[in-house]
C-alpha cells in the first residue's frame, strides 16, 4: 500500500476558470443572488395569482390551463439556475477557490490509464494511446491499457508495435462482443474485475479517457494531488474541451454552460459529477459501489450518484487537461444527444440492478431523476406545440373578473421576466460571454428528436425489435459505441476481423435531408420557426386597431409570458433551421492538430485550443436582438401603465 503523505504537492495558483470574468465580490455574494431571489419571489406571486384566477373563474378553459402549464415548464429550469446563483453566493463566502496542484518528484503511487474503445477510427484511438504513454509520470508506476470491445486485430498489432518503445502499454479485449447497449461500462468493469491484478498488478488509482480525447501531459500530476489530500475523495474529474469546434459553435456543442458556470458551482457545493472522460478515481471506491453501472447508457452520471450517496466526495478541477472531438455533422450531434437522453431516462433501471450496493432508498432517488427527465422532455415538446395554438385561438390567455386583477397579473409577469433577463445577463457576464443568456434552455430544440427517439426505443422494445432504434451510423468521426449500427455490432467476431476498417460511403444530400426532417423531427422545427411569428402577427392584427398595444393584445400576443415563450420557441427552432439553410462546417481533425515533440503524438494546436477555450458570444445577442427584446418590454410596460 502506497503511503500518500510522502508525496510532495506544490500549489501553483488559486483559480476557478481563467476564461471567465472576475466579477466584484459584492456582485457575486449580494447583488446577483438578490436578483435571483427577486425572480423566485415574483414568479411565486405571479403563479399564485394566476392559479387563483383560473380556479375562481367561470370562463377558464383548457387552453388557459395548458398555457399556464407551459409557462411553468419553462420557468422551472430558470428557477434552478436562479437557485444555483444563490448557492454560488453562499459558497463564495464559505469556501475558497480550488487551487491548481502538482505532484512533484517520482515517489508516486501506481496508476492505470484505461482507454475503452469500440469501432472508432484507428488513427484517433492510437493517438490517444500514444498521448497516454507520454503522460508526465514515472513509467514504472504507469500502465496504459487499450480496452478494445471491437476486438480489432489491426489494433492488437498496432499496440504490440507500440509496446516495443513503451513497455507499459497493454491491449485488452473481452474476446466476444459485449451487449451493444452497455459496452463502455461493461468494458471497464471487465478490466477492473478480470484483468487488473491478474495480467498486471492492480493500481490504486485509475484514469479513464474516451478514445477520442487527448490528455495533456500534466494530467496525472494535476489531478492526483486532489485525491491524495483527502481519503474521502473518490474521484477527480476535469472539464471536457473540444478542438474541432466550428468557428461560431452554432449547435452549442462546447458545453460551455457546464464548464464555465455549472461545474464550478457544483464543485464548491460538494457534489461535482463524473465527466465521462478524463477522470481519475480510487479503484477501491468504485469497487465498493459495485463498479460502473450497466443499467443505463450514462454510466458516468449513475456512478456519480452512487458515489455521492455512499458518502464519497467528487472533486472537479477547472484546469483544461483534455481535448476531444465533437460529432462533425448534425446527424451525429443529434444521435449523441439522443443517446445521452436515453441514458438519463434509463436510470429508472437501477431499481432492478441487484449487483449494486446502493440502498433501496438511494435507488428510488436515482430512478426518480431518470423519470423526471422524461417528464421534462414531454413538457418542453408540449410547450413548443401550444404556443402557436394559443396565439391562433380566439381565447384570451388571462382569466380575470376585475381590471385590477388583470393589471396585477401583467405587472407581476413583466417584473418577473425583466428580473430574469437581468439575472441571466449578469450570468453571461460572469462567464465572460462564453455563454449567452438562458444557457440552461439552449438544448430545448433537441427535446423533439430526443422524445421521438425515446418513443421509438420503448415502442420497439415492447415489440421485441430494439435493434430498429439503436443508434445508426452518424456520418461523423463521432465517438464511442454510438457510432456503430446494431447490425454491425451483431456480426460474428470472425467476420468483423476479416474485414479491413473502412469508412462508410457518404450519404447523399437528399438522404441526409430526409433523415433530418423526418427521422430526427427537424420538420417540426421548420414549421414552428415560421408558424410562431405568423401567429404573433395575426394575433396582434386581430386585437390591435392602432400602432399602440391595446388592452386586448395584452391578454394575447403582448402578454409577457406569450412573448417570452414565443422567443424561446423561435430562437430554439432557429438553431436547426439555420443549419438547414447554411450547413455548418466543422474543421478537419488533422488541421487542428500539431506534433509538439518527437514521439508521433498529435496535440491540439494553439489555434484549436484558443477556439476551444476562448470563444465569445455576442454581448447583445445574435444580430443585436437583445435590444429588440428591451424595446418590446418597454412598449409592454408603457401599455400596462396606460391600462
């Protein structure tokens, strides 16, 4: 057993994220949380009054109830963001920022680096293996293992060739195809339980990288000290950055909301999450909770829940220590997010996972998260559908019996949405505009393809035809098992070994368009993108007889929640529509990599790193549309005052 106290640890500096803006302490601790509290209070007052008026009104309709439900569905993620701001203010007072640490010298514990793969490009896989071999760590204390669920003879030969110069590299294959749903978790578990301690001595600590993520040389020396400082820490995770992002990142693949806002706050509050790739953990801690959960796609999320509920701690360091690939097509991006969402919903399966050590109460809590995420998807899709219906109908959206009731509802609604915009703009400033306003709503457009995929998955599962809905080829250099079709994964092992690796033929533009419009549901986005503005225009035309906003319009198209929901639907639908109108161009992988030193390892170039770490959103929104929003709010405020 290695004695952890003997390791020399040096503190480099205290920093959370050098990319983000440093707001004055008063803003972080007092003013930003105060605005968040104003948002929550005004929302509760508004909802209470709206609910009371609907219950007591004799003319309330299903449409009015449905629209109120849509308002609540979108407001809940906003309230979560506001509560996060309040928690960040509290944490800023009680906890110092996490420092950057380095383990010094060669008296270090043993570490195994595991790289699971299954069908990715050999060039991508081998570059990651080489980068792992070049990690700044004593060679005699480091083992690098490629865990190949594809059982590729070419990879086996390539790793054997690499072992001539790096004696600590290993090739591991299970010898038969794993269940294609849970390959990554099963692959890792096989190594933890059946390989470590048999083929080579089991290390005390284990690092995991996805096959398409390139670790920085200092990764182990930067993460290990956090584990050594406290025996209660089970894992150290690192942010995921990507080196092949398009120039403007129109699909928001960079996950900036997580890396610049969410993860630092979660870390300060004591419940950071496993990043999925680029994390270092205590082997004993993961074995204690039953290894990686195989009951869902998102083994990282489930493992986080199991560790935290077993009184282990997880630390998240903000230092950029790994760079990976994003899917380089719209199809690949949607397929990846569909797989993620399916994994979250599958968390309900933990109720039947008997091999895990979690208590029945903890299982129910975790299963509830999966169930509620499925409900959230349905809420978002319902919201996007009801907005044009409500605007085109002849019914008013507000029930009231006295003029003061209407005016109070309008004032509370305007105050709430104004406070929300102020809160979100300060949040954007705090991220140095890595994120724009309302980043927690940036993936709402994906709820339609995600819900379609879930419906297909569970429908065909009930019919015994799950293979019909598992991820198809994504036409990208994407990652992991999601890039393989079920038919390819079901081929006999010998047949796969006889076939040399080749890229699938590029599908035609018409085929791509058909799959995007119909299979991924983007036709719905196209219809909503044009239907909602037309509905707003027609509603205003029916209710207004002059250029000013009249009282009837304040209960319909000029009703602040109607304006807000229309804004959400249009801006979210614009994301896929803009891609259909002007196809996003991803840079070639090779053009974003350079060779730093002899050894053949390719790392992200300075330009690629700068694009990954220092992109900025427009301060007044795309095309300056924040100014339009401000103008609309002022016009509504004047109309309410004149009411």
